[in-house]
C-alpha cells in the first residue's frame, strides 16, 4: 500500500497538491472554446463516458484529469461564456474560485466548533453582515444553506412549528403533527417558486396547503387578492401560518409588494418569509429600495450562486429573531454537549438541516473583502442594464416579440417571424428553436410558457457580456429557426 502523493503530508503531498491543482486549472482553461456548449446529446455522452468508473488499478491522476478534460469538461456548459444565458446559473467569480480551493483543501465542517473553529466564527460574521445588508435587527441570525430550496424549507419548518406552538401549545419536534395541522395554510404568489409546494409536502402538510394568490399585470402578488384570500381562508377556519413573498421570480424577476405582504402577515399573526434567492442581490446596488419591506421579514432566503456570482452551492437562510432556531435545536453528546452551550461554545449543528456542512460562507466572504460592496453592486448593475438594453433591442426587432419589460435580469420573448403567425405555430417554433440551439451549442437560452404559449428566456447573469453578445444570440435564433422551418418541422 502506498499513499504517496495522495494526501497533504509534508513533502510528497505538497508537491502533488500543487501539481494536481495546476493541472486541474489548465484542464478547465483548455476546455473553454468559442461556444457555450458542444451540443452533445444524452446518447452521445452516454457512449463517450464509458471509461470504467472503478478500475481495479488506477490510471494515475494525470491520465484521469486528461480523460475528464476531454470527456466531461469538453461537454460541460461553459457558464462563463457571454452567450450562456439560460438559467439562474452564474459565471463564478475568481475570488470565490480561490475560496473554493481553500475551503475544500482544509475541509472544515460547520456542525461543531471543534471541526471548524475559525470557520464557525466567520460564518457568524458573514451572517451578521448579511443581516445588516438587509436591515434586519441585531438579534437576527442565520445559517448557510445549499440554496433557496433548503432555505425555504427551513423557513416553513420554523413557521409551522411556531404556529402550532403559539396557537395550540403543541411541540411538533417532540410529538409530530397534530390533527389540526390539516388546516395549516401558506400563501404565495402564483408565480412563486415550486419549492414552497415541495416544502409543504416534505413538512407533512401536503402541497394543497399552499394557496396561490393572483398576480398583477407586472407578475407581482396582488395585495387586494392577498387580502381576499386571507379573509376567505379565515372564514373557512384555516390557519395561515406563513405568507411567502418573492423578491425576484424565476421567469419575470418580479418583486412582490413586500410591505403590503408584511402588513397582511402581521394582521393574521403569520410568519413572513421572503424568497430573495434571485433579487436579494439588489441590496448591493443603488436600487435596494425596490426591496423595501424585506427588513420586516421573519426570515429570508438569499442565494449567492445566482446574482452574487458565487459557485454552487452557496445560499443563506436568515432569521429575524435568532431565538427561533430553538425549535430545531439538537444536542448530540459527540458534537455539542449541553456543557458547551453553557460555556458559550458555538456549535452550528442545531441551526441547519444538515450535519456535516461545507464552509461555503468563505466564498462570499473572500469576494466581499476582495471586491467591496461598490464594485460588486456595479457588476449587478451591469447585468440589470444589459437586460434593459436587450429588451429595447427585442422591441425594435420586427421578428421578435418582447413579452415584458425586465424587472431583474431575465428577458422573456418569442421569435415570431411573421406577424400573423398563430400562437400554436409560434409555440412549436420556439420550442424547436430552443432544442436546436442546445444541439448546436452557439447560444444557450431557456424556454418557458407565458400565457400558454412557449416562449424563450434569457437570464443575464454575466457582467462581462455585451449587447453584441446578445445580438449574436438573436442571430443564432434566426439561423436555427430558418433551418427548423426549412426542414418543415413546424407548421407555417
Ligand atoms: C433558485 C431559486 C430557488 C431554488 O433555490 P436553489 O438554490 O436552487 O435551491 C427558489 N426560489 C427562487 C426564487 C429561486 O430563484
């Protein structure tokens, strides 16, 4: 048995680490080319990725890295490419990539202080800075998460348990759900992310516990409709335990009227959660007033792996009153014995739905420190400005139909080459265009349905992308659409 060059031990290990990291970095840089994607199909990839996963004898790190470069990196989405603009999948910033290297090499685990001393304290400092950024009070607290799925889940968990404790003196953590949980309801806008429904399922409430409120012409929750929904639920004898606002919906980037939602939640003694996974980054900019009301949230979800340009995974769950975490408190003799709490040793295991947990807080920390609020805000501003200019470009084009003025950095549109083209044909054409673009790899755009018609979406998260890049994407759409139409794949 030889472990030489496989661990970070004094001599051989250090050399091997340096050389492995350098090789990995070269492989990443060499794999980048002119196109966002190679266009490989699932079948082609299945055929290509056929090397034995666990060979009896290893091929050596250099060979394995070369294989990954050729078979995997070459067929990965180039998230740093200026024509990659499909999903909320950002180009990762270089300071965060450096942080990622440090946090994985040191392998701290945030569940207990003795596994991550400085990391535990630093995560707390980053959480405080975030609470300040969103104007939460000084007893706010929080924890890093894998993203808004986990953050939204945790919000509804605390909200559900608080409601049953305060209204029925019931301890869910100990006793599970009472029969009265059948009447619990959470309200969200009809454009909200599916993770509220998913959380309701996971929390034993069922997806039908989620009540969707109508949105206005700008896709924001309609405050009157919210009031009517809450009254209706009251009359039906339901217990609304949470009002969830969205600051930045996935398609339109719409920001709910958070102040009105905070009022409604307060009036009904419901927990007010804000899903700011996407729009939270506005807090870095001069447009932070568009988030007005977020400072009244009982909890909020922010994702750094979206408009904060951090590599996946990186999110945070913030709570207005840190004492709320007591509802998921946990003590384990091996991690955080009660004696620790008495001595003030911070063990974060009781704040998370995870046990072993990554030191993801280092990524925004290093980025914030290195770049500063002003410059980071300017990067967010650049993406907002590009979305506006893209919308203007689409509005001016005869063959495109702009579907909404951008709120954040998404732009929704359809390719409609002939004015009188029926919606069904437009749907087919745009769906085929999206498929053809992925198969071609020149530009990556997303598809979604708007008013029942298949539409295209650009999610602009790259501060280095220009209007020329967008114009090239539109040309690529025209080109593949011409091919699709010539092949007779859609009816005229
Ligand atoms: C991305 C997103 C989610 C899901 O978050 P993950 O980070 O993917 O777990 C939830 N809500 C909104 C509004 C989002 O943008």
